[in-house]
């Protein structure tokens, strides 16, 4: 009995090969745009940034008081109501967004930069590894909030002090991440070849090791940004953060807790703004992790 061979649809195979080749050639930016987490999280974050940057230019000062309009509920005149001094809660929430975003972005940049430098040194220079990592372990042993409160109490409560106080506890996490990457990469053949060729240490770190740390660092920076905004709000709520005359989401909620049962909107609206902003940052971080991870990226290209 004759066995018939299955026919092969050559045009279909060629079309499939072209599709696979096209997907494999997608750039990192195209992959980011195709990732729904990055797109929607980035869009929400962009909206928050634009509102914080532009809207306060067309509103009244956040410290302007109207005693005759104290504790007014949300209405067409007062979108988010007013607080116990007659200040517009909507205006204060918008101005508070500036503070939270500045703190989050500044802490992410500073902690990532310092942590990257220390992590590269600790991971590659064996003689300095133990010293740097023991210092980092000591910082991680102290709760971040207590360490921030201690630093603020010593230096005084200003915006720059709050940024520094929140940055210090985040540095060890970046150092440990970078060090773990460096310990793996420095054993690769191309790094050993560069060492054998007499390449100087700074050039090895810049050319061969630093590029491998970029992807995990970007993801880590997004989580640091979200955590910094939460920490700043906690410090403000506890009265240990930015001075009360500067509106921040934590300060607004702290001032409204006395009147919470009577005027819950004073806490509700800044809390919602904080939650949405941190959610947007974390969603972007998840999307970046999925896109920049080589294993997941290969599946997205396939």
C-alpha cells in the first residue's frame, strides 16, 4: 500500500518565515509600545506629570485661605472641597503632585547613580567587596522610615533633606543588584579576553560590564521612584517630612485626619492621587521588566 507524503504549502512557509523574521527585527521601542503595561502605565504617568507641571500655572496659590468657605464639600465651585482653613483641596493636591514627583524622580536618579558606582566597584574589585557590602548590610538592617526620620531630625525638614533621607536607604538595594550582575558578567569569556589584552579597568567596566546592568537598573529605578513617593507621603503624614507650608499629599492627609469623619474628602482625594501615581509607576516597571528581560523579550518577538 502506497504511502502518500503530505504536501507542503511553500508560500505559507515563506510567509511564516517572513513574519518570524519581521518580529525578530523589532526594535526595543517597538516592543515597549506593544507592551500594554508600558503603554497604559506610561500614559497615566504622563497625564499626572502634565497636570502637575501645567495646571498650577492657572490656579490660585495653594496657601490662599477663604475663611467663609471652610470645610465645604466637593461641588462645581470646589472640585475637591475645602479644608479647615478654607483652602482649595484640588489646588493643593495638584501642587502636592509636584512635590511627590520631584521626590520620586530625584531619589530614583540619585540612588541609582550612587548604587551603580558602588555596585560596579564591589562586584569587580574583590578587595573592596567585603568593605562596601558590610556597610550596605548595616544600612539595610535599619528600617527605611526610622533611618529617614533620624536623618531629617538631624538636618532639618526641607525638600532636599527629605530627598537625601529617602535616598540613603535605597542605595543598598541598587548596590546588591548591580553587584550580582557584575559577579556573573566578569566571568564571561569576552571580559577575560579584555583583561588578557591589557584593557584598563575603567574601560572594562564601561564597555563590557556597564551595558549588562542597564536593563535591571531601569526596572529597579521605577520601583524606587514609587517607593520614594510612598515614603515621602508617610513622612509627611507623620509630621516628619516636608514642612506644612509646602503642600504635599502626606501633609494634606495629615491635616485632614482630625476632620476625617466630618470631611473625608480631604484625605480621600490626595490618597487616590498617590495611589494612581504609584500604580502607574509600578505598571511601567512591570512592563519594562517584561520587555528588557532577554528571555521574555525573545518570546514577545516570536
